[in-house]
C-alpha cells in the first residue's frame, strides 16, 4: 500500500511539472526498483567539514538516515539549494533530537565552488567528497537529480526515494516517518484564492556579489487561511523569507526574495511558492543583468 501511494504521489507531482509524457511510468519504475533496496557504502570514505578539513566520521547505525548524492552534472548551486537543506536539517534535528543524520556525498566538478557554497550556507555537518564517484559506481543511482536522495532505515535499505527540498510532499513523508509523534502534516484540507501584486521584477543591472532584495505581496482573497508549504528557487543564489503563520482571508503576506548574483550576464530566475491555493505553485520571476 505504501509503495502504491508513493508512486501515485510522485506521479501526480511530476505529471504536473514534467514535459515528459511517460513521466508517471518512469517514476513508477524507479520507485519499484529502489523500494527496500540496500545502499552499499564504500569502505574508504573521506569526510570533511566545509569540504576542507578531514575528520573522523563513519556511517551512523541509527534507525533512520537521509542520504543525498550530488553528481558533477549541471549547476551545483541550483541543484543543491543548500540554504533549504540547512533549514531542513535543523527541523529534522529538532523533531528527532539529532538522531537522524543527513549524509552528503559529493562528486564535484568544481571543488572551489562547492567549498564556497558549503561555507556560505553554513553546512557544518561532515560531508564526503567522493572524487572517484565510488558510491554511484557501486549503487548505480538514477540519473535524475530528484531521485538521488533517499530515506534509509537502520540496515541502509531505502524507505523513500525523492528529494524533500524539491518536493514539499516528499518532505512531509520523510518527517512523518522519522518523527511520527512529533510531526503532523500541516496541509489544509481546502484551497483558497490568492492574488500577487507583482509576479515579475526587473532588477536592472546589478553588480556581482551585491545582494538585492525585493518583496512580493500576496493577498488572500479567498475564504480560508492561506498557508505556504514551501518555496523553491531555480538557483542557489536566490533565497526566500516569509512568516510561517497562516494568512487569514482579507489579509496579505510578504515574500522577501534576496538575489545574490554569482555570474555575469543576463539572468532570469524563478521562485515557486507552494501553498493551499488554486494553480499552485505561484511563480515569481526575477530578471536583469549582472556586470
């Protein structure tokens, strides 16, 4: 029953947001293949802090653990969303008294970039720099980034597959499993109607490394409280802040977006806001140039 529900949940999500017609079949195949599969860890793993200082660390024998593998393909910052992971790790620790470790395995294409990202987003947990890509060579992970994250049991067998940072529903499933008594699902049973005063911001010409902030105002014009489940930025150089309290009908909430350009040239970034609203997610777009 759990497997069928998980396939349906993932299939619903990706049918909405994927351009592939056979997405649901692909997801079902991946989930079926990886459900209850044991992850094998290399024997000669090297863990570091901030990607620099080597430390003594082994795979914990806890009841649950979360494993994230990141390959060398594409934009590391965009895929990682480390500021969201920092928040998620803090939430997991608070619900489980620190008994559910998060394991990061990196096969980086640019070690300097990774070191910068780890320091910038204050990721203090030990991470494994897997230069030879041994973990992937042993286990042969799916090529899709969204299926390179796993909730594992004490025997290192896959309980769930999916990235809790990229999918708020997966996040709820992870938390409900590792802390069933402490965590309760926060999704309201009804949707509301919201209106954004502005969904596109032209930031003009920015200087690289100088953070720029904008505020998106979202009005709840429906009949039930509006709750933001999660936000997802298309790039790790974009962060989002908002109040966690529900917005009652007739009121507004502010979404503060900070963009810190890391590359020169034209940019077009998006922030997806997930909540109990029709046509979720709401997309906020930032455009401009960096010199």
